[in-house]
C-alpha cells in the first residue's frame, strides 16, 4: 500500500510542495520563492518558466526531505493561484511572454468600459457568476492577443494555447500531452458558462478569444495524466484553484458549509451544493471543486484589508513590533472603549462596494491607548467577515452555523473568539495550516482511492473550536456601533450593493 499523496501548491509569491501521509499529516515540505515582475505601476507579471522550474524544484526537494522511494507516492494534485493568464505555443511549448498575474490592473480601463454596458455586465453575471473585472483571465488573454506581435494570427491558426497556472503545470508535467483545466479554474476566466458547463461562445467572441486555444475542462478530482519523478510514474489526479482547494481541504463539500482564510486579505467561500446562487450583495458566484460531471457551486466574498490592518499597525503606525503581539494587547483591555477602526484603505468591498470610501479611527477619547486601537483593528477584521457571512446567508437562504478557518491571522485566538462571538457561529480552526495544499492532496487522494469521501468529510485535522459566548444584547450593540462607523466612512456616491 502506498503511503503518501503529493500536493503542488503554486501560489502568487512562491511554489510549494507538501507531502501528506494517510493520517493527513505533513510528512515533508519544500518552498521556493520566485520573482515578481512589475513592468509599470499597477502591472504584475510572472515568468512562466520560473513558475515551472520552482515547482519542479520543490517537488524534488520535498521528495529528498521525505527520504522515501517515489514509488510510495500514490498520486499528486495541484492547487494554484487563480486567474493568472499564460499563453504558449502548442507545438514548441514556448510561452508567449510573461504570465499576467491576477493582481495586474492593465486591463482595468477596458473592463470599466465593458462594465458600463449594463446588458453586457448582466450577461457576464448570468453566464459566469462574476462581476466584470480585470482580475479575471478574459481581458488578460485579449490584451496578450492584441499586444504581442503575431499573437492573434497564431491564435487564429490554432497554434496558441491558453491556460491558468494549473493548465500550464499540467501541460509541462505531461510533456505537452494534456491541455486541460478544472471547473474551479475555468470558472475564474469570465469565459466559462457555469450553468451549462461549457465555454461560452458569445463571451469568447466579445473578448476575441478563439475557442480552439482554450483547455478542456475536467472535474477537479479525476485523471489528468501522469508524470515521471526520479524515474517513477505518478498519476496527476486532482486540480483546483487555491481558494476552492482550501474549501475542499476544510471538508466543506455540502451546501451551507463555509471556510474563511485570514491572510493579508480574507477569502470567505460558502458551498451552495448543486445550486448556483446569484448574489444580491455583490458577492461572486463561482464553482466549487467537482468530483465528477455533477456541478458544485459556491458563493465567494473577500475582505481587502484583513491581516494587512495588523501590518499597518506595525509598519504604518509603529505601535507594535510583531503581529502576534496584538493578541495580548487586545486582551489587556476589557473592550475598545468605543473605538472603531474601519480599514477602508482601498475602499469597501462586498457587501458595500464603495471604492471611494476611506479608512477612519472613530470614537477616540483622551483615554484611548494603543491597546484599544490594536483591539479595534482585530475586531474590524471580524466585523468585515461577519458582514460577508450575513450577506451569504441571505443570498443562499440558509444559516451558517460553523466557519472553518485557516490563514496566518487565525493563529490569533482573541480574533477567533471575537469572530465566534460577533458572528454568532462556531469557528473551527484547522490544525494543519496547509489547507490549500491539503485540498489538492485530498482531491487527488480521493480519485486514487487513497482516502474515501467519508475520510475527507471532516476536512483537514482541526485544532481548537471557538464557540460563541457573548450575550446577544452586547453583540447587537457592538454590531450597531460597527454599522454606524461604516456609514460614517462611506462616500456620498457609494451605497449600491450590486456592483
Ligand atoms: P498571505 O498568504 O496573504 O500572505 P498569511 O496567511 O501568511 O497571508 O497571513 C499573514 C497575515 O496575517 C499578515 O497580514 C499578518 O499581519 C497577519 N497575522 C499573522 N499572524 C498574526 C497574529 N498572530 N495576529 C494577527 N494577525 C496576524
């Protein structure tokens, strides 16, 4: 019986490889950073070869650290940074310049024009569940086809391939034999009809993308191909975008189950089963990892400034020297003494969608100290996530009773308890903090018969669960204060829920 499953976790700043044993524990891990390329303000690129070389490097490194025969690896799975766009020559495998990274804003103006066309924006939302934005792959593909000399002619002659990072890795791993992606990654391109499960010809035409360059779309768990590692053949049996991999890794496979990742920003996803829900609060509707031809959907919302508000306390205000310090600091006072920090540094996302709002520190009195401010910063992370939870509950018509959490800032137990209290839900913290990698391993391990769906329903091994313990009257008073603070930072034109 084989002993391990390997996850290739290809992130925005680094490539990682994590090997899990049958007990879902990390048996070995390796990580390599790769360069971020900023050709102009607001533009972000990666070298596709650097992505591939670092990913290959960490696979070999993790295997060395594991010290086991590669024949002990039952399967491999991929979790990847989403939306990042790569074009390459289908014959030579040569990339057509750098990858355009999800964060890149070079097509923002073009997308703003498209979004102003309400019929088009409505069609995008109806077909893809997304809001027209430069974030997604469609306008990035179009930019490459229009800007790289000869690209369009090559695409029309059927010689160019498009892929998000997963498809690029699948292609490289299989030596150019397989051009495929999974439902979750396809659902982030803004070209995929997530109701009919096919590339949408009208949207492809609108963005000038020939259908022939798009990858075949497959279930997230299933056979993609095989590759050789130190002479041994390993089947590639799972692929999912990072947030959906983490949703699966947290055991959220049925309607009403949700996870939240507390990183620089926060990513909250709620599984909605086989029903595609349209949001009335500006949330995205996206695909969750699929186990076969049946679709699976999720609602997704994000908080722009999550852990980043703690970085600001450290680097902007200089009132702390490290992020973990905020826990003891917050607990050193019984409450914020009425102080609210609204970290709308770059506007407010769902459910407010007010890009002109700016941050504020409110309710200060002469007695306010850095402990109150640190506590208000942590509480603000939880309030913003609570706003998303309530929006999702309304969109999905169901109550969320438990939130599975991961990410760097979930190490803060004050924050987790406050999240449970103010959100009035149980917060279950993963003990394996590699839930994204674990999700990729789980999708592959499931297809390999290494784990069963029953094994995986519990998700990554959990550590502590935080239960709500705050009296309702206090919760309501705190939330009313937060809503008032948000109202005071909103711009005059802000306010539309639908973006
Ligand atoms: P990302 O993957 O987005 O880079 P991580 O998951 O590594 O982020 O989390 C890092 C973020 O979490 C940083 O913004 C940091 O300020 C915050 N953070 C890390 N540890 C703590 C802590 N103990 N308390 C509060 N915030 C923390």
